[in-house]
């Protein structure tokens, strides 16, 4: 039997502070009162990860209407995240660098793949009080369904 990945629904999410592609700080606890979608992706510059981030950008307004801030997270360094965000045309979406300590946030959420050196592909929703509301790990080669997330958020508005 394999070890359960992710964290239990209802537990307080571990707080963290990471830099986004523009070197701005993003501290989870600063966003209490809003839901946060942490959309973990293995590596920048890969086609499935690109589609995952483009989907969040395209649906950003829908997330705002659901009192939710989506953010992408991967182990890539900030300069790579910046170039990738510019290449994808991301205007609103923050993509956070979990580069150093390497994969620290992914490890705190129990979704770091030690043998690969990057996180699982996962969506984790943190509620307005900082508790985990949703946690799903996807097959590494599958783009997460944004409709699944928005429908879940509508039911938990």
C-alpha cells in the first residue's frame, strides 16, 4: 500500500512565503478571507504545465467571482518563471517559485516527488480560514480540469 499523498481535508494549511515571477512576496496567511487555489505543476516550459497555467489565466475572472485567488507553484527558479510567464502571456496569474529550499512548500503539503525532484501535479484549495478544503493529485501527464475546480468552488461559495 502506498503512502497517502497530500494533506487531510480540514487541517490548517502550512503557511509559506514564496516569490512570484515578478519577485513579489506571496504569503499564504496574508490572504485569509479569500479562498486560494494552489495549482502545483512539475516543471515550467513543458506542454501540460503550460496548458494548466494558461487555463488558470483564461479563467482568472471566474475565480475572482468565486472569491478565489489561483496561483501556480513549481520548483523552477524565479528567472525561469518570469520568462515562462512572459512567453505564455500571463497577465494576472501569479506563478510561485518553490526553488529554494528546493520543493519546501511541496514537501509541506506532502506532494513532493523525491525521486523526480519536483511536485506532483495537484490542486489544493485553501478556504477563507486557512484550512484545506480540497486536495486532488492528478496523473502527471493529465491537465487538471478547471471546470471540476470551478464547480467545486460554486458548491462551497
